[in-house]
């Protein structure tokens, strides 16, 4: 199964920090994923190769892994192993549980190259986890799982009972309660030990620190934003995650967001929109700089389309409607 990145509620290849890549690279990766979803695995594999070629034959760990999946499903074992060997040997890929359970790679299991590959991945895992604070890893992993389980259920509860139902209200009450309890634990960790990197709490635990702050109130977000900025500079947090927090804080301060990550209701139309965004014509360059895909691909999650010129024309009116709605 293709690995995906955590965006607003999800980005799943823990421990894999996205390199800075061009919008052209991101567009080709998006095409590759679309072909994978359409089960055209050969086309998907070719698009991944085109993406790597466009970027000087460099690719992120996540995209290399996904390319291997497509090549394996297309019957290209040699290319699949090339990509897997690259992330294992050169990028410290260590997700043993995922790679061994991934049915996309089943055709490779009987190949003589499979067991040596898994041995390298296991060695990476053992080395990377040698200095883990295991009790803290367990705590943060449990917070992450609970956070995501509750939020993934939002759509199911809404579909079954309706957005204005008592059941939905109760579900949100539970989410808010859990967020408050999780915040107490995470802020204690941050205050006592700082923003811990994946080398101490693992990729999932490191992402949990961001998630809990992202789901907190404006004052808390503003308090820990400088700490996360410093963590990104020191390689202890992901720039793509920081971008989401930067956008949320900016909007909470009545400013425009930078990366277009925050989606909300247009008070005038009731439809979803990209909340006020600065310099929309260059947003994809900024997003690529922190490892995010194009805004056009991002908004497809909500069945939206993106037109930077049209958005720029409509932006002043959108800001007026939002301003009028504020208390």
C-alpha cells in the first residue's frame, strides 16, 4: 500500500522528512499516485521515474517506497528492488512492520533479494531505536493513535447521524476533552525536555508533539511556535508540519496564511474555500520549499479546484465576509 503524508489530520511516513523538491516533481508524483489509485501500475511507476529524473534522480524516501510498490505490482521486480535498496541503504528506511506486511510487495517475497533487504531494514530499525526513550515513545504513540482514531470517525458519525445531531455533538465533546488531556501531557514534555526529535521519541512520537499543539488554542500555538521553528532548524521537526502551524497561527491573528493549508467555510456561500492566503500566485513554490505538494492537488481532498488568478480577484471580498463574521 502506498504510504501517505500527514497533512491536516494525516501524513503517514514517520521518520521520513520530505526534501525540498520542485512543483514539477510534485505534479509528477501526484500523477503517479492517481495512476496507482486507478490500478494502472505501469503508468504509475513510469511517472515516479519521470519525477525522479526531473529532480536530478533524487526522490524522497516516501516517493521511492511508493515507486517500488508500483513497480512490484507492474511486474518490474528489478526496479522495485532498486528503489527499496536505495531507501534502505542510503536513507535509513526502518519501517519493518510496514514493508513486511505490505501486500503491494508480495510478489517480491520469493525473490532471493528480499531477505537481505529486510535484514538491512531491521538493522536500520535497531540502530535508530537504540537511544529511544521507550516509555515516552509508548506514551506519545498512544496519544497519536487516540487523536487520529477520534478524528477519523468524524465522517462516519456525521454520515450516520448528521452534522447537527446529538451524537455528533457528543463526539466533538469527547475530542475536545481528549485534546485537553493530551495537551497537558505534551506541554509538560515540551517544557521539561524541549521539542524532542525522532531520534529520541521516534517519527510517530515526534509527529504527536506537532499534532497536539496544532489542535490546541491560539495562545498555546503562539507560545510553542518559536520552539517548533527552532526544532525545524535543528532537524528535530518537519518543515511541512511547521507550515501548517504557521498558517493556523497567522489566521488566528487575523493575518493571511502562507501555504494554503487551512480550509474553511466561506461565510457568504457556505462552501469550502482556501482561507485568506498571501500571494496565491507563488504558493506552490513556497509549499515545495517545505516539502508540500501543489495546492491544486491538496484541495482535491475536499473536492475543490484551485485557480490562483480567480482566487486573487475574489480574495478582498472573502476577507470582508470573514471580517464581518467576527465578533
